[in-house]
């Protein structure tokens, strides 16, 4: 069975973008692949976190993974910090990366261009840790939103570089980006990605937003003055974004939706999307509440850590042997 791995950082609350770009794909792929899904909490600490918030966000993320439909019987679901091999192979991958290639990663470049203060060394090297996350499990595919594709490309290069130097060790993974919904845009500025860290809460739908509040956010989404409902991300990014959200949550194609809304106004589209999001969040949050009240979270991550550690340990032993870090094996 082919293998699939992905993860999400537990910083801030999960957004509709995380669901549509990432989690929705995980759920679709769980029957086809041997699947590893984790909470990237070592990535979270590349920026200063309040420890209480980090714990809460981590629990919420596990509960939401489960509420969205990940089945712990099929998927190995775990905390990155529970499997110390991530940090260990992360160091190996840091040593296998060049300063130049890490400097070209957009997340770092953006922060540097904005002249943000106190960019940590961890933030600079984190794509190397991300490569280790993927390579530990021999992942063939890595489902991500478009913003993470560059990191998976780097991981491919690092895997090939290591294999060339030390012989076949790592599977070279493929990024999998959804055809629709790889980049959900901010509702108040549809030229920017919807993000947990957006300063304007009206731009972003949290998966734990009150459904009625989320509906209001959709109703006040920025559109344009063209007045025709068509899929034109370049000239009508707000409308394209609403069509993408509707298509992703209902399973209808963009073409079907454009035909359905032919001759109708923006208000009709917003009402429909608002209703879809309202219903989606209502169902999701009912499941989330049930999960939070049960002992499923603890059981899931305890079992997950055990399964993931077993696989990761074997890979790290192999890598250490190849590098000459194991004296007697
Ligand atoms: P993170 O936590 O920023 O995002 C998690 C996933 O959600 C996707 N995503 C979006 N997709 C569509 N539209 C959006 N507006 C949107 N916002 C976020 C992201 O593309 C991502 O797939 N470094 C990673 C976490 C990570 C990881 C890994 C992922 C660590 N190790 C190994 C895959 C494999 C991150 O910060 O994602």
C-alpha cells in the first residue's frame, strides 16, 4: 500500500482554508493509503507560543481532525513531539540543506522582506524539519495547500541529495494539491490567502466560529463591481473564492455552480455559500463537542505515538548507520 503523510501546525485556530486545502484531502485519501497525519507542534514553536494556548490548540486540532472524519483505525494520528526521531532526522536534514535554498523559501523571505524582528533560526531551518517529517515514513504523497508545495519540492531535493551521497535511503515524495481549493482567499481581501494569523477576523472563518457568525462573514465578503457570476480568479477573486468554497463543501463542480447562478446576483451566491458554511460548521461542531467530551483524543495520540515511533525508529537507525553515527552496526 502506498504511503501518505501530512501535518498541520497547532498555532491559532483552524480555518476553513486548512479544511478545504488539507484536511478534506486527508479524509479522501485515508482509504487508499497507509496514512500518517500529525500535529506539527515542533513547527509551532518556531515562533513564541503561550504554552496554555498551545496545549488547547493541540487538543482542538486533534478533535477537529477526528470530527472532520479521520478514522484512527485507519490513520496513524500523532503528536510530532511524541516521536523524538523527528527532531533527530530534522538535524540530519538541516545539515543536508544549503543556506541558499533555505533563504529562498517564501515564508522566510516574506518575513525578512517585511524586516520582521526576531526571526528565529528555527523558522529559517523549519523546511528541513518538514522534510524529515515526510522522509521518516517513506511517504509517497504529501497532500498540502499550494503554500506548502515549495517545501515538499525542497524535501524532494534533500531526499535525492542524501540518496546520491549514501545510497537509496528515502522515498522521493510527490506533493498533492487539490484541483479546487488549494488556496482559499481572505474574505476581506481575496488577493491574500485566508490565514489563522490574519489581523482582520472578518477575513477568516475559524472551524470553531459560531455558525451564524461565519454566515455573516460570508455575507460581508468583498466582491467586485462586474455584477456577473463567473469563475475569473484574476479579475473577480472574491466571487471565484466564494464559488471555490461552495464547490469544495458541496462537491458540485465550478461549472455546475456557474450554470446554477447564471443570471442571479451576488447576494444570492453569498446566501447560498453562507447557508452551506452554516450547515457544515453546525455538523462539524456537534461531532467536535462529542469528541471533546470523550477520551478519544488521549487514546488516539497514545496509540498513534506508538505506531509512528516504531516506523520512525527503524528509519533513523538506517540513516545513522549510513552516516557512520552507529559504531557497532
Ligand atoms: P499550516 O499549519 O500552515 O497549514 C496546514 C495545511 O493547510 C493548508 N492551508 C490552506 N489551504 C488552502 N487555503 C488556505 N487558505 C490555506 N491555509 C493553510 C496548508 O497548505 C497546509 O497543507 N509546515 C506546515 C505543516 C507541516 C507539514 C509537514 C505539512 C509540517 N510538517 C509535513 C506536510 C508534511 C504548515 O505550517 O502548515
